[in-house]
């Protein structure tokens, strides 16, 4: 009885293997590749919409206020009179909501 089942399982042909391989590719696309592309698109849109006066966080974790936005660079004021120049690619997220919730010292 076991011999018959093993022989029947091997006789499936190439089609089920191709369908399984296609299903694996679809799973990788929808769970890995597509979300990364969407995140990159959203990040690019955010960087294009940077405006003077926004509070931002850099990829290094530096918090500050944008005082100038140019083509590829931004100037971030981190303290009174301390201004640093960064690439737009170094800006990670907006921190306006976080900074507005902190009490003034």
C-alpha cells in the first residue's frame, strides 16, 4: 500500500512544482518587496515636502527645526544659534507632534 502512494506522489509532473514556485514568488512580493517599495515612496514624498519651520529628526537621531530648505540640503537649528547642514536624505521623520507635547523648560 505504501509503495502505491509513493509512486502516485511522484507522478504529479511539472505543473504542481511550477504552481508552488509561483506561489512562493507571490508571497515574497506581497510580504517583502511591495511594502519596502511603498515605504521608500512615502519617504521620498516626505523629503520633497520638507518646509521651513518643521521640527524633524535625522537618521542619526538629532532633533531640530528646519531653518532653510534647498535643493539637496537642509539647515537644521538644533539650539539657539547652532545650525547644521544635512542632506535631505538624512532627514528621517517629522517631530512636530512630539516637540509640541513637551513642556517648556
